[in-house]
């Protein structure tokens, strides 16, 4: 099903791990594939996927392959056979909950696997139930992307048990609300947690959820970046985030723009930034209707932070005497 060739006529972009669209010799369908430069040219059939004979740990990526549950079974078998595989990306493969059951089983057993990207795969709470067990039992997986899957709060609850070893986590556009954020907060804030980057953009997190994540920031020793763009919280949520921002010693990247934050929230965030030397970059939508005193405090006291105004991004530098 997969042809690995080393003929000299192979284009150089195929030999160096770049994306290339190939025609499947079996079904005539097109699929984008990327493999490690060590393995030269690979032609992938999404319906009969296999990587037999490759054992040195390629990074395999498939985009919009429409595998479905049946094709995912083949992926799972391949993952089981190739114990050296370090990265697996299946974006838009239509895995679903049924396919996730088989893939999670293989991920649980693959001790070489480091990164798993399953964005846009229609995986819900039921699929997350199986994936949660896989993450819990396989400490080698340190990066997980579940962007644009309808996992919801129930699915996040199923995944939380497996976040002990995760360092990079993307749950953007995953239908997560306050309940999910309140479940995730204590997990991120646990003293033994190693999560460094969390993406929760384009969800429905309100004031309660944002406050829970703010409390997590107080004790999350490894958390370096948090993305909360385009959620549903306002001043109360921003004040809750500011509480954590004020005492966090690790966070240096925070994105909040696209939320309903007014004068009270902005003032709280600015006060927290003045007490936090670790923060290097932050995004926040500032309405033109903000109070002039509020705008002045932002301009005068923010160090090395880019605020996203309605008109665009304005870099603001803290005065030397306040440094």
C-alpha cells in the first residue's frame, strides 16, 4: 500500500519531508503526505494505509484523507507494527468516535509516540473516553491537538485524567464552556502538572471558567502560554485571570482578545502586568469606547506587551522609570 522508493529521479522536495500531493495507485484518490526526510518518497493510499518495513521513527502526516473508521483501523495496525513512529497527524480524516476507539488502543501501546494531532475529525465525548485512557497509560505522548472536534465539556472531563504528561495542548474550537474550564483549571494548577502551552481559543468559556483558569495560573509552575481568544467572558473573567497573572512566575504569553472586556477588566489586567516581570506578550481587544484614563494607564504602564486595538495592533513600551 505504501511504496518507499529511492530512485535518483525522486524530486528533492519529496526527499526532505515537504508536503506533496500524490495519486493513490490503488484508488486514484489524492492525499497530502509528509514523512521524515530519511525515508524518501512515499505514496499513501488512505483506504489501505500501511507503513510496513519502516521502523526508524518517521513523522507521518495525512490531511483530509477521509479515512473513516475503517481506514483508522489500518492506521492503528500500522502504529502497532511500527514501534519507532514518533509523530502522527491525521487532520480531517473523519475518524469519529468509532475510529478513535481503535486508534487510542494503538496510541496506548506505542511507547515511541510523542505527538498526536487529530484536528477536524468529528471526535466527541465517547472518543475522548478511549483517548483519555491512552494518554494516562502512555507517558511518552507529550503533545496533543484536538482542535475543531466537538468534544464538549464531557469530552474534556474524559481527557483530563490523561493530561499528567502532556506539555503542549490544543483544544481550540472544541465546544468547551465554563464547566469544562472549571474541570481543566485544577488539572493545570496541580503542582505536578507539566503543561506548558494551552490553546482554548474559539470556545464558549465565560466568567466562571476564566476565573477557574486564573486560579490555576497561581500554582501552575510550568505554564508558559495560554490562548483564550474569542471566548465569552467579560470583566469578571478578566479580573479572575488577572489574579493568576499577578502571581504567575512562568507565564510569558497570554492571548485574551476577542472577549467582552471593559474598563474594569483592563484596569485589573494592567495592575497585574505591572507586578509580573515574566509576561512578554499579551493580546487584548480594547474598545474605542474605553475610558481615557484606562487607555492612558495601558499606554504608560505596560512593558513589552502588544495590545490588540479595534484598529490594529499597537506596541506599548513601559517607561524606563517604571521598569
